[in-house]
C-alpha cells in the first residue's frame, strides 16, 4: 500500500491504572513527535462517560506510509518499552485491538475551519 495509513489502537484499561497509562503514553507521544517525522498524528483519546472498572483508550495514529508504521514505529525500542509497561494483565482489562486503515474519504481540519 502506498500513501498514508491510519491506525486505531484500542486498549481496554483497568480503571485503577489510568494514571499509569496516561503517563506512559505521554512519554511515548513526546518520543514519537521528536523521533518519527513521518508520523503525522499520534493522539491518545479516552472514552467519554466510561464507568465501572474498564476505561477504553484509543490511540489515533497517521503515518506517511505503511512502512513508517511497521518498520519504524512498531519496531522502535520505545514501542517495546510501552508494550512492556502497559501490555500486561495487571493493566489491560481485555484484549487490545490494532486496526490499520487506508483513508477512503473525508477531511481533517486539525484546528477547525
């Protein structure tokens, strides 16, 4: 696939671990912004109105190419650190889901119109 790729990483997190996840992800966001120039979007989103023991986080990612995602981002040592920190039964409340997508149509106005 040539052209941009969007990735949506969906993580069900134990409610008691949200501070840990947000701190870890903020560190990852800083790393990506400084070290991955072909990552155009890397944004942590938290489910609105989450109640109970599980909070769903969605990382919205956009890469210039699929190779920038698979060969640069996924294989980075920082990503491996992230997976070690939050990819455990102690933090996760279920199976994460990673959904790579090809843009089909629409627009992106990052600061409104």
